[in-house]
C-alpha cells in the first residue's frame, strides 16, 4: 500500500524505465535520404527508422586506393 493516492501520482518517465527498455521517444526527425530518427527524452537513446530510406542508384566505386592518395591533391 502506498501513501500516495493513485490520482496524485505523477506519470514522469524515469531513468529506471529506460534501463528496462521502456524509452520515452519524442517526435521523428528527418536525418536525410528518408532516414528518420527519434531520441529518448530521458536518456538520449536513438531509434532509427530505415523503412523509407532511399536505395543507392548504383554501386559506390572509388578511384583512390588509399586514404593517403586523397591527401596528395
């Protein structure tokens, strides 16, 4: 039995709920290329939605063999 009435209890999201995997995610934010993300307002955990992400038009091909060749320009 608690000393606080049920109607007087707060519904504040706590860090202990985040540790149990129950995050309080905010609104979706568009990151670009159809990628959407949400942040937990309590602990900062990130949820990423890739269901609307754009596909590549072709394979990514680089003409440089090493990173050093990029710095020689």
